[in-house]
């Protein structure tokens, strides 16, 4: 196979070449610890603060509200465990959804083992939570609502503004895991009433191993990683200057080009969806037709199983996935697809194709052509398919 | 998933995919852990008890497809008594091994053959020594083969 | 000022150019998420596993015992909080020293606020703990001994083998913060009886924002960062492939060149120490003459204050520090210097010079020449100095 | 530490470093928070009460040195009554500001001048309106000047 089609941008993205260029001087020349006092450190210190300001700008936040972390998982853990500790006296109840990423899920399970109660809100067939159900779930001891901005498997975008409003009315903190949304759809923490927001560099063409947590001013979130006085004493550890600079560059580019990229991706996305729906029988689109990330396509093909599908796509040079990359070792069907009501064996035959602005229409055609053949081939082998 | 070359060969070119019309025995088993399903058809010589033909259909992962393919290859030409000794270990060895999380998939093939043999025995009112009523669902604990 | 002399390698080090070259393909081409199933991901997956094996090799450990983190602070937090949670049923007592890095200190304080008791062992005038005192501090409910391998301010190396032996005899887990030692002095976790060990890439010419925790096989350390199934389900988060690869490359180079570098640094170090001792009055070497890191020089100059000293050195192009970089915002004198018995105002006038193999004898001479003048100038301004 | 250019200028070229022999007043204050120490010498015209000369010695950070230097410049030529109005705020403003963690350093200068004035007043048995006995140690709370 000679050509490679990368269509798994929800797993990770290609580092923007400009972001790489921005990082390079901080990998090579300006290597000082930004916390040092000498003038040689001012270059890196200033770069970090400019990065903070740039990211804050994309969210309509203050630079002092952006805290750098090692990625989305750390941000999610910090937000949840931090609020749990901060508000323990007020209550021990957290509300989240049934389709969160494992970084939220597992953290909730951890908190459950430590005396907290968690309500996992149901979602509808498109993967949206019901704001009325959220209201109904609120108790006097509810301290946090954590609902992801957009889902990593099916791309569904939640009614964030409504959730923010409900949270505010009830004076409950609102965290959103925006790892898949940040850099892809416009987000204003102010307008949406978001108190805490997680993001991860490598999901928007920044580098891996760096992310951030937005923490609204006035929330005295305790540390997850204790130690040195970095990040106003809230997140210890020598700052990953190149990573931070690269992430900020990617964030700026993503903000500038958001409309252009999103239009292009939406067009390709809808083309891909339409061709699959028209040309492959028993193919079900998962997620919402409109309220979905511009780059997300997710289908279930009845009678066939995901892994076999992926291997055959791979053999045709197509990099795709069935669920989230970080659980690919697991045999369990996606909790997201089960939550939107798919039966077990249908959830098993799902395919996630996540675009970037670098994909082309020609690639979409190649993918669909191959897909038609592969699905047919696997169905012929399937004991469930009696055509 | 890192599969051996043998596995990938059998996955890409599965042997004996299909259906046998009026089979001597059919067995279908499912894996409760992953939800995958395998069906095996046997054509058995009534006199010699030799498995003349064997076909499969599988809804499952790469390892499931490859083990189905290999298992059918291994039992073809064997008597039903010999076929009984084709364990999942034997199938895995013939495939140069499977990743640890995929060991349970090979049990599916073993169980599907047993189920087809059981079906044959029942239909013909005979008893195959050493063959017990197969389960239709394989549970995780049973897959703890190293 | 035209020349720059970087002599603050305990704060951070220059990324090894070969480590950068090793990272580059994983920043640019092999950008896939190593957890993905397609063959495109095998390159990055394999690189991560090779990195793990390389690092394990340098410690005489198994690859399965190396867990990648975002740096020394995370590793320290994980080790301490993890053991605390794991062994809570057995006991609630932890033994550490008075000269640990803040990543250990603050984590201990956190644990103290959550029901744990911590004994902070005294150190002698050279900064060494007394193994007898350690034995005496052990209680039935002691679950962890955490003693740093080498100190980040004064470079003192602890009697690690003895500590390991005591820990083993009492069946207590032994963690060592080896952030300053790893890559600089030989470490065999087997021989030294170390159960957990923290390291940070940027302290041995690897990249910032990546580190590791060695966890001896059989220790079921619970996660600090929950989520995806990465790192055997113990540390969630998309792997920082370029960072891991760069760190491993730097670790390999550091291991190969350890003797050569260490000899060179020791020679420069001793030359620097001798010239300062001979040519600057009222200068006290902090730490042990022999049992110190090959790259560490730490002096207290009586009657003068650290920050002024650093500013003047900086004006001469010399990048040095008075304590650890991550607390440079703080006004408190170093807890390490106080712990070795320095009075407050002497602790205040301390200077840490930490070498790398890239420094030269000529630079040492330049530093001493400037230092003589600067110390004199500041003493003339000092109300404490009546010569 | 990011200091303004003015601060760096006064740090690099501190004005009035030194000692006055037989001074009219001397004041030494220490900062309990950081352990730094400042001493100010005044030479006061006994008739006009004008500060004819002023010198300092400081064991302290860059900000301490710069504020000492600036404070001596500001009081020189002023009467002791005017000098009393040279607050740490005035010194900071004259230096184009200080980083937040360094505000307390400027208090050291204010206090040292007050201490020297108090010494002068005591020696000469006079009372300077508005001047209270200075502390020899400045504590953190008192530095909470914005
Ligand atoms: C001894 C010691 N432990 C831990 C750390 C923390 O490492 P990092 O800043 O890379 O998280 C450092 C360095 O800052 C250190 O010197
Ligand atoms: C929605 C969501 N949250 C959190 C994460 C975790 O991010 P990271 O792997 O960068 O830690 C991911 C991606 O893996 C994600 O898609
Ligand atoms: S995962 Fe189900 S058969 Fe392999
Ligand atoms: S820190 Fe002590 S006077 Fe500035």
C-alpha cells in the first residue's frame, strides 16, 4: 500500500508545521527554566505568558484563568477531584452523563469509592442530555455538573449554554470536557457560563503531552500535583515551554481558521455520510445529523464487527477507529453507543471517521469505495447476515 | 492489535468460509464477553466418521476469523474422535500465538467445533466419548488459558 | 554582554541535539496515537516501547516497571499519594527528610491534612540523613520511606543502599526522588533496594514535560490520573510520544557517557570550589565535599544576599541560582540550608552553580573572577560587613 | 524578577552607599519576613533641620538596594518634617513600581528613615510631629500595601 489516509483526528492530529516551528527555538536555544531569575529565562517566561494570553483570548477568558497541564486527562482529573475536595463541606453529589470520556468516568468512579455520589444522566438516541433531566437530578448537595462539550465517538454537541444557565441558577460549578470541541467550534466561557474547561493540545494540531484547564477566577481549586510554586502554586512542575508554545500556536491558528476549516470539514463530512447512507445497506449514522462536530462521522454497519473492519481498512491504508483510541485494548463495546440505545452486536460494528482540514474529497471517495467492498466481504462471512 | 503473520494470512484469506447444505452437524456459539459469534458446519462420513468438509461463518474480531479458519483446516480430514482433540491451544499454536487479550477468541473455535459434533451425535443418537454438552455462551473465566 | 554562561543545570538542562533529532520524526511524521490499531500507529507504539526498554536498561529494571509521566513532580505526587492510598489499611505513617524537594514536601503536607503522619528526618551539616535515626523513626504503621537520591540545592547524595536495606528489613516501601541523580550517577534499583523512583527528562538533557516513575513489579500502585487504559491502566492520557522518545534518547546518552561526563564535571566542580575557597573570604561550601553530585557547587557568602548576587552575575552573562528554580518567587530562605544548620542570614547569601559537560574551565575562571568583584561590591554595601 | 529600568539603574548604580561619620541620626531595620537589613545615616543641619547628607548600607534583594538608593535621594535636601512624608509609596512611584512580592522591601526604606529620624530626635531631645517609635522588625502583615 502506498497512500495513507489519516481519518482518525479524534484520536490525535498532525502537529501543525507552524506550531512545530514555534516550538523549535524553545526546544533548542531558549531552553531555560522560565521560573529562573536571570535574563536568559525571560525569553521562555515571556513565551509562556504570551501563550497563556493567546489561549485565554480564544475562550474570552483572562490569562490568569488558564493553567497548563500535561493533557486532557490531567485537566479532567484535576477539575473533578479539585472541586470534590473544594466543595466537600457543601456536598458530595456530582452530575455527569453516561457518554463521558474515560478520563471523566474513571475519575467519577474513583470519587464514588471515596464517598461521593454521582448521577450519570441518560442521553437521547442522538447522545444529547435532557436539560430537564439535569434540573431534576440537582440536589441540595450537588457540587458539580460535568458534561462534555462534544462527544469523542459520535461527535454530538451538548446544549452547553443551557447547562451553564442551569448551573448558574443553582449556584453549582460547571465543568466541561472540551477536549474534542476546543479549537473546532467557537467557545466563550463567559457566554456559556462555563466555570472549568479541559482541553488537550494534540486534539487541535498542537503537540502531545500538554493541555490546559480553564479555571474561572475566584474558584480556589486545590492542586492535583503539589510541589513548586509554578502556575500560581496550583500546578507544580517545571513548565513544558516548547509544548505550551506549540499548543498556543496551534490554538491561535485553529481560532483564526476555524470557520474556513469547519466549512470544509462539514462539507466533506456530509458528503461522506450521504455516500455511505446511499451506497451501503444496513448502515446507521450514530449521533446527531446537525448538532455534531464538523469533523465527526460515525456509522454502525449491522452484521459485522469493528476490529475486522478496521484491519481491512488499515490494509487499504485507511487509518480509522471504532471507538476511542485509549480503550482500544478493551473488548467491551463502546459505552457511548450503548447509551444511545444500540444493541450490543450493532454497537460492535461501528466505525469512527474523524476528519481534518487536510483531508480531501478524493480521499472520501476512496474510503467509501473500499468500505463498500469490505463491508460486503465481512457480511459474507457473518453468521448474522442472511441476505 | 499485533497479530502474527499466520493470523493475518488466515484473516485475509480465510479458508472454508461458507455454509454446508444439509450438514451432518452445525454448532453456533457466542462469546458473552465480547458478543462475537461463530458457526461451524460439518460434513461427516457416516461410516468412517471422518470430517469430509467443514465450513464456518464468524462475526468477530481478527483473531476470531483467523482461529475459525485455522480450526476448520485442522479438523478437516480428521475423524470426529481426533477432532475432539483439536483444542484452542492447538489452534493458537498453529497460528503462532495470539495476543493475551485475544486468547478467549480461540476458545470460540474450540467450542463451535464441539457444538457441531454434539449436534451430529444428538441427531444420530450416538455418544462421543469425552464430549460434553457445549455451552452456547463462553464466559470470561473459561478463557483464562495462558 | 555577549557571552552567556549557563551554569544552572539543576534547574534545567539544554536538550541534547541527538535527543531533538530522535524526537523530530515523532513530532512531524509519526504523529499517530500509539494506542491506535492501524499499522501507522506501530511506529510510534514501537518507539514508546523501545524507549521504555532503554530506560529500564539504565536502571536494571524491567520495561514493565517504567511508567511515563509528565515530569518529576507528577512522579513524586503519584508515588506518595499512590502508596498512601494503597497501604492506608496497613498504616498512616510516612518517613521522609527535611531536605526534600517541594514536590515531596507539599505532597506530604497534603497527606498530613488527610490523616497521615509524616516524620521529617533531620540531616547532618552535610545534608545526610542518619540511617540509625531512620530505624528509630520506623513504627508498626510506617508504610513508606521517601528519601531523595541527591539533593537539588547542595548536591548531597544520601546513603541509598543503606536506606534500601533498612526498608526491606522492615518490609516498608522505599521511594526515592532521583530527579537530580538519574542520568548523573549510576543507579541500580535492584542493588539499592529501591521500590519506586522518580525522574524528570529535562534534568538530564531530555525534553521538559516528561518524566517517569519506576514502580517495582508487584506493587499495585493506584492511579493518580484516571481515565484511558494507557500504561497498563495506571496512568491515563495520550502518550507524549516525542517527549518519551527524546527522554529515552537522552537517558541512553547519559548512561553511555556517564563516566566521561562525570569525570569532566567533577574536575571542573573541584576546580571551582578550590578557587572560590582560596580567593573569596567568608565563603562556606554547602553540602559534602565528596558525597555530592558531580555537577553541584553551592556556597554561602556571608554578609551578602542571594538575589543581588544573582542579578549582578546575570549582568555578566552568568546564569546561576540561589535555590531551586520553582520557588524563586518565594522570599523564604532555603529549607535545605536551614536544615543543615545555616543561620537565616547566611542561608540568604547562597549561590548554586550546577555544571554540565558543556561547561569549560575557562568559564569557571570567568565566573570566579566576576564573583570576586561582585561579592566585594555587595559586601561594601552591606551593613553586616565591617571589614 | 522583573524590575523596572529605574530599579535596575538604582540597583546597578546605587546612590549614597556608605557611612556618615558622626551622623546626626542612624536607623537600622530588619525585615522579619525575608531577613534583610537596612541602615540609614543622616546628617542634619541643626538649625534648618535640613538633611544635608544621607547614606545607606543594605543587606537585601535588588529591590531593597534600589529603594534604599532612591529613598536617600528623595530625602536629601528635605527638612526632617518633609522627609517624614517620603512614604514607601512615594519611593515605589519614583522607581516606576515594584513587583507585588517586592512591595515589602520598600517598607524597609521608609522604616529605616523613620528610625534614623527617631534616633536624631532622641539624641536631641526633640519631638518630631507624626513620628512614632519605629519597629526594628517589619512583619509581613504591615507590608500589605498595594
Ligand atoms: C529533586 C527534585 N524533585 C522534583 C523536581 C520536580 O521536577 P519537575 O519540575 O520536572 O516536575 C525537581 C526539579 O524541579 C527536583 O530537583
Ligand atoms: C473527550 C475527551 N476527553 C479527554 C481526553 C483525554 O485527553 P488526553 O489523552 O490528551 O489526556 C480525550 C482524548 O483522548 C477525549 O477525547
Ligand atoms: S474479541 Fe470477540 S472473538 Fe475476538
Ligand atoms: S526580599 Fe528582603 S528586602 Fe526585598
